[in-house]
C-alpha cells in the first residue's frame, strides 16, 4: 500500500469490509482525500478518515 505523495510511506491493510478498508501506517498518515494505491497500482483507495495516530479508513474506488 503506497501513498501517492510519498512512495516510502508503506501501509498494511488490517481490515476489509466490502469496499471499506482500514490501513495501518508505521510512520505518518496520508492526508484525508488523498489517493492510495495497492497491488502495484491496480487498486485505488481514497482516504476518508484518520482513525488514530497510525490507522486510516478508506474506500476502494476500483474493482477488487
């Protein structure tokens, strides 16, 4: 999982509920409304909320 503003900010998907995903980041969180890419850019995720200091909730914008 990469943030399009910084390819070094990697996250790990920790929860999937339909098209809603929670992603954990060890370093800084991506901003709300930013676009994340998973599986070599095949899946796009928009950040909707920052749940805590290390987790975001996003919605998948492409078919999974």
